[in-house]
C-alpha cells in the first residue's frame, strides 16, 4: 500500500512539474533581438526584421504581438504585418509605451493572446521588457499565478525596465479580483 501511494505521488509530481516550471531558453534567431522562449507557450524579444517572420513561423509560432509604437526606432509595423500575413501568422499590433502607459493596450493584449489560434505567441517590443511585462500580467490575471512566480519568469524572459515593472505590478494590483 505504502509503495503504491509513493508511486502515485512520484507520478503526479512528474506530470505536474512541466506545467509549473517551464524552461526559458535564449536562442540566437537571425533578425530577432533578445529572443527568449518559454518552451512551447511563448517567446519574448526585441525589435525584429521582417525577414525573421518566416523563421518564427518555422519555429511553430502561430501569432506575433508587436508592442512597438510605429514611430519607434527599428519599428516596421506595416512591413511586419505584411510578412506575417504572407507567412500565415496572426499579427496583433498593441502599441504601448511606458512613458505614457495606456491600460487599454493591456486589455486588448489579454483578450487577443488567449484567442484560439494565437498560441504559441511571439511577443516583442524594442528590447523585450514590455513584452515580458505583458506576459507577467497575463500569468497573474489569467493563469492565476502568484506575483513572485510570474515575476521570476518575466525577468527570465527579459523584464528589466523599472517603469514597465512598476506599471505591470500596478496593473495587476488594480485588476485583481
């Protein structure tokens, strides 16, 4: 009896471990700055070149979320949208800047990221911090993770900007039910 209980415990622990502790890998992807991937769920990164979109499709991504303003250095929102369409990827533009944060951008992201056909998602901005910050918010509000666990993951994905961290923490605090 004791052996079967122990065996059941080991099996349940082994099955549950991947859901709670996914690995973040940082790869070099031509045309993508600061690429950090969370197993098969999401990857966050910085500015991308339109030539990288086909590679993202080959890597298994279903969508691209671009958080850059069209006026940012290196941003090519229209070119990226066209490349995504050609590659057969969903493209969602959610412009956001921590200099004048707009909560409606986060609301739009949270709604779109869980739509069928959008995962795995590649989320990017100029450097990766905003992308990881939005993922942090998703983890806390939609996946019901505690903030410490979600923050550790987000930092691994590239959340380094203090203003983005502060915004994300405040957003979570004001939107937690």
